[in-house]
C-alpha cells in the first residue's frame, strides 16, 4: 500500500508503521504459532519486540505480519517479506 501525503503526492511505503515484516511458520509441530507470537511481542533473539498486525493461521507455512523497527529474528519462523 502506498502512503498519500496531505498534498496528494504518493510515497512508497506500507502505510502501517515504520516497518512491516511477514514471517512464515517453519514447522508448526516443532514451534507453534503461539510461541512465535509470544517471542515476537516480548523480544526476539536481539531483544526487539514487535506488534502483531495479522495472523494467517497456525499451520506450517502460514504467515504472521509483524510491525517494528528491525528485522525479526524468531525461533521457528523465517522472514519472507519486508516492507520498510
């Protein structure tokens, strides 16, 4: 989604926050979605916390959208897209 300025100019961006990252659940039988969300919201491997914007589902390969100020480093999830 593009951002629109007051003067009507369009600016590239995601329109949601500073950065949005889409992560994919690697193996839901090893690390479930709840554990990934808990780690994301309380602090990842680099002690950076994120806001959960959306959850597609809880199965392997499903996606979770996170917003924050850095690229997430989460156990059991892989970043598949970033909007910065």
